[in-house]
C-alpha cells in the first residue's frame, strides 16, 4: 500500500523541525564571520583591545589573561592608561549608543606588569640612552601630575627584568660603529627633545626658554628658575603643561626655596623635533630636520638600521611610538632570520550598522575621579585617578564585542529549523541541510558576527 505524501506544513509536528531537510529552499546562507573591531583598528599600538576586554569581563579570575594579552602589544599599560590620546574610544561603536567604553581606564587598571617584545623573540637587546634616567620623553616631556614617576619606573623595571640591558648616560653618535662592535641590527628612536623657536623682538631684555627644556629641567636636581611672571607662547599640550608647571612652582614656593626667584621669562611651546645633530649613519633620507625617511618595514636606507617614534613621519604620541617598537621588533626579527617582512592581514571592519543594539542596555561610562582644582595648583600630585575593581569590571562589560561572536546563544535560540549547532569550544556552526536561509540569526545577532551570503552554485 502506498503512503500519500502530505504537504510539509501539515506533516510538521511541534519539535520536529529537523525531520525535514529544508536546506534545499535556501537562496542565501548565513555565515559566521570575524570582523575587525573599530577600537582595534584605531589603536596605533595594534592592541587586541576587544580580546583583553573580553577577558577582563570575567573578573579577577581572568585579569592575568587580560594583562598578558595587552603585553603582547604594549609593555607600558599603566603608562598608556594615563597618557594615551585614546583613539580607540573615539572609534568605539558604543559612542553612537550612549558613550564610548572607557578602554583607557580599564587598561590602566590592568596595567600591572609588562613584557619586552624583542627579548621574547629570542634576541639579546641592549638599550643605549643618553639620559640619566630611563623613559625618554615619557619622563622628560610629561609632567609628574600626568605620569607619576613610580609608575614609569615600575614598568621600565619589568622590561629590564626580562633580561634587557640598559645603558644610561650613553649617547650614540655613530650607529655604524655600534654595529661594527658586535650588534646585528639597530633600532633608532630618538625622541623630539628640541623645541622650535620663534622670533620675539625682545633684544637682551628677556631670557627666552623653550617649554620642552623647562619640562626636561624639572627632572633634574636643580630645576630651572622661573620668575613670578611667565608668558607661554603656544596652545598645545606642551604649552598647557608648561603653564601648569610654572603656576605650581609659583604657588608652591616657600621661604628658602628657589621657585619664583628667577627673572620674568617667556616660554616658547611650539612643535618639537628629534635631535639628530650628533648622529651619523649612512644611506638615510631626511624628509625634514629631525625626520628620517623609512620604508614600510621601518628600515632606513641602511640595511639593518631601523627607526621609529618621533624621528620618522608620523604622529608624535607615546602610543604611536609603542606601535613602532612592536612593528620594528617584528621586522628586525624577520630581517635577522633572513625572512621576508611578515604580512599583517586584517578582517573587514565591524560597522555600527551591523549591530543589533536592542540587546544592549543603557550603561553610561564610568567617570574617573579627578583631583580638585584647588589641590592641583600647589602640587604635582596625579590629577586623574583610576578605577577600582568594581568600576573596572563594569566598564569592561560595556564592550559590545563588535563583529565577533561572544556566545550569547541568540542564534541558537531563534533558529526555527534547529539548524544552529553548538560546538564544544563555545562557538557555533550552521547545519546547512536544515537551514532554509531565513536570516533570523543574522537579524538577532547583537554583535554583527553573522552575515548572509549568496548560496553556492
């Protein structure tokens, strides 16, 4: 006896979605994708921000994993948590929902230990520094109230504990001579320690100082003498820091100290350049005074000599300099091993329009505590405080995981054909024998980690 074949809709019982292979109906198929988060894309240091925020969301049990993820790209998290310009937060998709995730504040909270990149690649590394103390422009160009020296010293110490050799008060004047003495490659990262000057028709009636030299001098045992009246020419961060430093000196003066005892003086706070006057190295191309032309691999015209930071064409920020250090380490390693420059493939970006923001509750950003204005004036105490454990955890959990699956089970729950399969590693895959391409999983994915693609022929 033959069995009459009934229409599918009549024969389909509750819970029997996998009784029929509905995949043949499909004209499009959902595909899980990994997109490039805007925060990662905007970070000059190339940090995998979304990954370490994901780890930090788990709380203290995963904080070490978050630290180690940061250290793969940035050996100064506590420093960067204080002085970075936060381009990651400018790019953050959450800013279009309520306010950007406080990435910088979470990084500062997690910034407790660091590693050195080239040392971890198996090379012996020696740093030659002309200064009396390590840190370069982080120490001599950023005042203590923005970057406390105990924080900087602690992070430098962690790098040295990895086996890096540091030689202070050692000015290099001939790179080729250094290479001939036994080094296989050199990375030159001379900071922009020289301030540009402007003509002020004051004759001999005024002693004009540049602001960078004043900030540098504040690290010496004999700080510069500034008068009771100081005029600052400029409008950038260096100008603001110079004005604040002069004000703090004036307010903080006491009987017997030297603050305010100098002559009235104008300070010039214009753009700065790297000091390359005493540095000799061949086959390099100078784009401008204090700026050296480099290739995509940061190598100069001389094989084995690489350059980065303030002395190459780029933005002059600590974050960019750290990014150059990481990039140079990768290319130096490849060059020493006789390999080609490593390619860095990137996923497609994760746009705000791909997110389903209905699933994200309003969660205003945590505001970091700040020292009251009255207490800032007379001291160099740190102005901006850090988050505590609870606020850092809250801030990390504001991340929307743009473009990358975080295991919410939405696709698994809404699929009418039970075609979403949960894997042992927490990820998912689509069983295309049963997926009819309705697109519900794509529509209900909070982070835009699934997309519809035309069905394969």
